[in-house]
C-alpha cells in the first residue's frame, strides 16, 4: 500500500555527498531487503500490522540536482502479508482492494524537497484500488557506499507516511477500524549495471 512511499525514499540518495556524478544514475531496488510495514488501530483494542515485500522499483539519482531525480515503484496488491489468511482474502475482495479489478499498486515521485544533509520530503502519486492520490514521504538516507558482499554501490533508506484509507475507497469499517494507516518503509537499492 505504501510501496509508493518506499520508492520515494530511494530518492533520498540524492543527498549523499559521497558520490560525484554529473548525470543521473540508475539504482534498482534490492527486492530481498526492501519492505513496507503498515499498521492501523483495530477497534481501539490493538494495533494490527502487515507487510509488503519483494517489490520492484528504480531511482534515477541526480547528485548535482536532486530535485531532478525520480523514483518509481510497483507491486501486485496480492503480495500483501497479513499473517492471517482470512484477513488477506477479505482485503483482496471488493470490500477493499478488489484485487482482480485493481491488481497493482504504483508510486511515481513528482517532487523532492531536500530538508537536511540526509533527509528529504518526497512527494509522489500513489495509485491503489484504481485511485491516484498525492502522498508525501518523510525520507532518510541511512547509508551509501560499496556493498561489502556485492562489491558495488549500494544505498539504504527509511521513510514514513500516513495514508487515509477512505481516500482510496478502502474505508470500510472506519472510524472503528482507523481510517489512517501508518507506513514504515525501509529499502535497499543497488546501482544498475
């Protein structure tokens, strides 16, 4: 759901002062080390968690002009992990995502505002359930450098955002089940060959 936010986090790589490049460089997500954790309040009794993992995306990173960089991400909505098969089935039904009619979630950055040496606000279009809305990711570059095992340039980011379910026609049972869903995104990306 917030995979879109995660992709935006990749754009934070633009803030690294350790890379000297005149043109945009392509980085691709490491699907095995990129995840989006979502959480929401359930009837005031508990916080329910779920995850997306294994998604694909790329960052075009322009070190000299970070605002000209971009991030795109996409994944099938059915890749959601809920920890309970009946919940997943309900989420994929027409009550929520209607996964047969709207199989993919996508994110495409539309703007990047550098807010610090390793932080940025990444604005982008998040499309899910057939609806596109603008979201803002509060992103942080964790580290950039040569990966000790892969031997090539690598970058890691974290980002957070909040999404309002009803804005994507996913608001069933709100406000009892919270309309706001918190997203925590953590990704790794490798420089493309």
